């Protein structure tokens, strides 16, 4: 905890330094909001890393609506976002701006500082290589997240400040190719005999082997994203990553532990508790599926606020995309109101589901699809502290067991994968995009189709119009239903 407080002080210092340097226009998204000569690279790295976790963990309708897109939760007083009207609160602009301005700029400046730092007996070439590799790993995660949200994005001409305030957009597949090169470089240049960022490493606390495993796991995940679009490359990346070593237990997770205070609490604490608002209830889409499966995670995911005449707790989700009376529906579980819960960006359960898919596709990753599927469900339930007997019973249910659960392998894996990604809205939405499973509801008010991407920020249309227009044309139209390059189902 003492170390975390050091990070907080460093991050808050950077935040205060950047507050006066950020405007809303695109030009200033490309301006360096700090003076890198005055801020150590480790502080920039820690700030960028924490910003990613804060953004992906948030559930504020002004910042992050992925839990709504995945239909885990629905809204009560407002229904704009669950009916997919995301421009109303400039959600694309916010998500885009946070990643470009507050994450990737800091990482770019951190790289420059590390590359230009004088080599000494303490700052050896091996330490320098470790720091650069670790920054690259987080950078690859951030770039992939942007691509998987928008499609084609500014990349080679991005982050150039006043030198180029109207960057061209790069082809998403080409960006993926470069991310593969970067993650390979990072993996090869990590040296466990040297330190990295030491106290400023807020994720793995300077465990270089953990960073190396994260690099190969990101490579594995990139490979699985490409499974339908480029099966040959996908198989190569996956088998290489597995041979290098990917996540093998829940202790490997790419996660950030928050603290039991208002200063460094999990973003959900502010969104759900400190706000005093009652904006969300679990969606009927999610609740109905868990009820049908008699899923033991219901007691954690949901509150026990509904009781029938016989004193039995039951769960009823709010109607997705409709106004919902908060008092009439199941509430979000108390776990999610605690300030000190982690935000997880990648975990062992997720990787085991992907390994099950890899086996079904004929990749040489070891084990059977059923084994990996069971490992994934078990790991997720263990994280939620479900009793072992309940886990064993669940895995033998005919509608859960891999050999008897209904549907194709995509539908079987997709259903359980989606359930396991609860509280990880972006990945839950992506599971649906990749597997087309489970079946999600159309929102009650608009009856609109479920989006497969974010539209580009409105500011891009006005401040970078020529390049925005070219990008929109290249991907087949800047709308919510233009599929990403890897989404070829």
C-alpha cells in the first residue's frame, strides 16, 4: 500500500500539471500536455497505465458504455446509450481523446525520455531495454483497443503535436501488422536479470517475467482476433505465443488493484456509490440467461433485493433499452460498490476460452476444447469465490457441459465466455462480435441493431474532415454497423 501511495502522488502531480494544457479541438489532442524534460519517464508510464485501467473500468455514461453494449446492465432514468445513441454525450470523442491524449502521448514521451537517458552503472542498457519493452507492451494494448473500437485510425502520423494536426488514418490491418512486430520486439528485449520501472511499475511490481508472459499473451490474443480474417497468420502467432508461455493461472492477470479510499478507488466506486445515483440495473438479457443456467455467480453479480412471498430470493433484470424503475428490478451486487476491487484488462479465464477456440480451429496448443472450456469457467468462478462443489455441479449440467450444451462450438464457448467477462464490458461486447453468441436483445425503444464499432469522433469530421472522409470511405462507411477488418463472419 505504501508503494501505491507513491504512485498516487506521482500520478496526481502529473494530472495537475496537465489540467491547464488540454483543449477540446483535435489539434490539442496532438499537443504534448506536459514538458517531458521535467517529468520522469516512470511517472509518465505509471500515469498512462493507470489511465487505461480507469477508462476501461469506468461505467460512467460520459466515458464508457461497454457494459451496456454487452447487455450486462441497462439504464433506469436515461435510455440514450442502451438505444445506441452514442453521439449525444460525445462518447467517441471522449474515448478517443483519453487514449490518444492521456495514454499514448504519455507513452510516446516516456519512450523518448528512456531512449535519451544517459547510460550509467544504475541505468544500464539492459534496464533501458526493459523499460522500453514494458512501455511498448502497454502501447500495443492501447493501440489494439482503439483499432478494435473504431477500425482505421491515425497511427503513423498521430501524436506529432503541432507538426501535424490533421493526421491521415492508417489501415487497421496494417496497424495490426505493426503491433505484432512491436510485441515481438518487446518480448525479445525483456531481460529478467535487470530491473524495469521498479516502484513505478504499478501492475507487476517490476516482475520482468510477468511482463514477458503478458507480451506473449497479447500476441496470442492478437492471433485469435485474426482467426477468421487470416487463419494462417493467426495459427502462426498463436502457436508461437503458446510456446513462449502465456497466462497459466489467475495470478498472471493484467490487472490493477485499487485502494480502500476515495483518492485511488476503483472507478466503479465513484460511478455507483459516491455519485449517489441509481442509474443502472442488471439487464434482462444477462439475468435471463443466468437464471436459465441456474448460474451460482448470480449471488455475487446481483443483489438479493427481490424476495418472493415464500422468502426466496429471485432475480429479474431490467428491460434492455427501456426506462426501468430501479426498485422493481434486481440490483447490482454489493461487490461492485467496494472501492478496493481490481480492474482487470486480461485474465487467465479469457485465455482459456480462447484456447478452447484454438483447439476447435485445429491449432496445436495442447489439451482438448472441453478441458480449456472447463478450466476457463472454473477459473472465473474461483475468482468470484464460488464454492468448489457448486462449480463441479455447474460443469456437469447438460446445458453447460461441453459435450451436451446446445449449439455449435462458437455458441457454447460464446455463451460462457460472455458470462465470464461480466464487469469487463469491452471484452463482453467483443465476445459477441466474434462469436455472434449469445443472442442479445434489441433495445426496447429504438429496436436498433447492436453496434459492432464506435463511429469516429464528431471533432474529426470538422477538424480533420478530409482524412475522416477518406477513412470512412475506406472502411465502408462511418456508422455503427460497419464491421472491423477481422470481423468477417
